[in-house]
C-alpha cells in the first residue's frame, strides 16, 4: 500500500497538467461558449474526486430534485441526475479518465465524495465556488508526508486568486504562489512536497479577487491519505470528538488582515466549560491546539473568534491521516450524501449532542427504508455504526440540536468529514 500511495501522490490529472513543484500549466479547454457560465442556480464543486489509478472515488448526491454532474474540463460527458428516484451515485471513473477530476454538480441537494484504495479511505465534501476568502487546512510535508493543493475554476470566466501560506513558521508563502490566474474550466494541482518541505502543519488562505474558485487538498502519509475541501470563515466552529483511542489537533487559521481573539469551550454532560483555551490569532497565521489539552475523547468543543477564522480537526498520528473541516452551526437534521464503500471498514457517525438534554437520533438510509435509533447523552459525542451502509446516503435527525461528522474506520486508516446541516 505504501507504493500505491507514493504513485497516487504524483498522478497527473486529466483536467490539468501539473509539474513537480509550484508552477502548473493547465490544459487548454473547449471555447468559452461551450462552458457553463456563472449561474446563480444551486450547484457545488467536488475538488478532489479521483478517477482510477491509485485512488478511485464515488460521488453521492443525497436529494431527489434532479440536476446533472460533469467533470470540470472540456470534452467530458455529462450525466443527468434523475428527479424523484432517491439518492444519486456514480463512480467518478465513469465520468473521466485517470487522475484528479473535480466534479461540477448542478443540483440543490448536498453532495460528497468517498475515495478509496484497497482498505484506505478518504472523505471530502462538495461546496460552491467562492469569490471571497477561503482556507485549506490539514496539510503536511514533514516526516514522509506529501501534500497537494487543488484549485478549480468551474466556469467560463477567468479567475484570479492570491494564496497566503501559513505553517508553524508563521506566514509562509512562496513568491511563486502570491498570485495565480486560472483560465476558464481549469483544474490546477500544486505539489508542495519539495518547494515547501518540512512543514508539519501547513495551510493556505485563498483570496479570490475575480471569478469564482473552489479548492481542496490531498495529503498522504506512509500508509494513509486525507482529503478535504476548502472552507469559508466563520466566527464559530463545532467539533465532535470521536473516541478513537488516539488524539488529534484543532487547526485554527486566520482569514483576516488583523489579529483576532479566540476562545475554546468544552461541551460535556454537566454543561459548557468556558475558556479551556484562549488566545490571540495573528493575522493570516495558523494555531494548532492539541485536542487532549482542551477536551477528552467522547466530548465536544466549540471555537469562537471575534473575526472570521477557518477550523478543522486533523488526525495525523502514527499511521492515521484524516482531516475534517469544522461545522459552523448545530442543527436537528443532517445529510450524509455518500458513505463508506470499502470491503473492510465500518461506516460510522459521530454525533455530538449540544442541546443540554438527552436526545434520541433517528438514522435512515434514503431509498432503502432501514432505520436505526441511537441514544445521545447530553454533552457527549456518540459513535454509531450504520448497519448495511455500503456507499449509500444517510439521513440523521434528532429532537434537539446536534452536530454530525461521519466516515469510516478501516484497520489503521480513518476517513472523516462533516455532514451537511439541513435545519
């Protein structure tokens, strides 16, 4: 598996030609008249879908309102998402050739991607492209790790983006990445292993000055892989803390040009403990907070800041690699667009009860009719194995406010992401 991951880390994508370093030459595409224009209709972009090779991905769209899915590149065929027939799923290899193949999902329903190579899983979400500030968290280029930044312009107009790196060394941006122009319908992969080697905690802020851009990242260790999408800033982030038996870190990234105060509160059965950690986040820098210093396994935390920040939970200990952006709000109903599809491995929900009272969760699989219930103690994260889920969608609801993460446990590998709040 180590050799497989090594080969995966240097795949040249079908949607853009990458070189080993910072400079990237995107492949030419069809004329602009044949490309999708910037459209206010609901859509999302899945930036780190994979077709064949070392990794392969499955796209899941949880709703039933119809739409279409297509690879963001000239000449790729489109697939219609049927209306009223339950969740939609497709192997990304049916849409494109070998490599990283970001997907444009023109639909109002949540979408996500589940990727796998043997028993190694990775999960990532799909989000709209943005013309403001975004952040990508959880990368590393130290101790045998490799990381790739994926930038996607899904539309017919050119996009201009500035990148602001931050690591344990402070503000950390190579001059070659200060500003990048993304032609229409282009995917760019930036390999960071050599030019930014030796960073244990690496993040990028993106400022989109014109056009619309979506972004994601791929980070590989000796035997495991993490994938994740970029997120916009928020002044509040929730995290459910699974009882994995090992600890992770909260990566907190400034998106502002001024310093901002932040505070971490612990959610536990007898209420909220305020200020278990607090400090000042310097403009455009990164802070790493070990989970074991602010909360125990099976609890939860909420991070608050004066200015918008980005936050993710990162597991990168021994053989484990997993990254999941935080959740900006609690809700009572949630969607998991696609679940684990490994021969070995268990689809798992991690549900944090933030309501202050014991709750009961209803877990259903749309289109299948199977239903489970789970007791949710107040102030605790409950892990729930979802029986019979092999690649399907999952709905989660409760009679109060909860926060839901999901993924898979498979041997020494973990895949993890945030579910989508519906209300």
